[in-house]
C-alpha cells in the first residue's frame, strides 16, 4: 500500500501545470522547495502546496502587474526591475522570499 506521501508525490509529478514552461533545473528547484514544505501529513498540506507551486510558476513567468497580484496572497511585493529579471532570477527570489512559508 502506498503512503500518503508517495501518493502526493505521484500526483504532483503527473500534474504538468506547476512546471509548464520551466526548465528541468527550475522545476527541480521548485519541487525541492515544495518537498521541504509538505511535511509528514501530505493529506492535510498537499493541495495547498500544489496550488502554491502553480501560483509560483505563473508568477515567475508573468508580467509585473500579474506577478504583483499572484504574490500578494503571501504579502510579497514585486521588487523593482522585475520586468528585466530572468525567470531563473525571479524563481530564486520568490522561493527565497517564501522560505518561511508553511501551508
């Protein structure tokens, strides 16, 4: 019998929406961030983490205005120069800013 954690990981890996448009390295970085937050009770935290992954992916690929709206849920403010940042730079910044976040 699969554990809840294994079931969550399988579901995440089958769901391409959180990684669409990201490089393999970027997707791996986002997945590592998520795994650090899932904890030992993925049945309770898993969906919130999956939604956060999708929101982060959308934000790092978004215009400044859209990113502002997507990140506001966490109280994050888009830094100056967002428009000129690479997706990689944006992802690093967002994941660092959300390091203390827990579902």
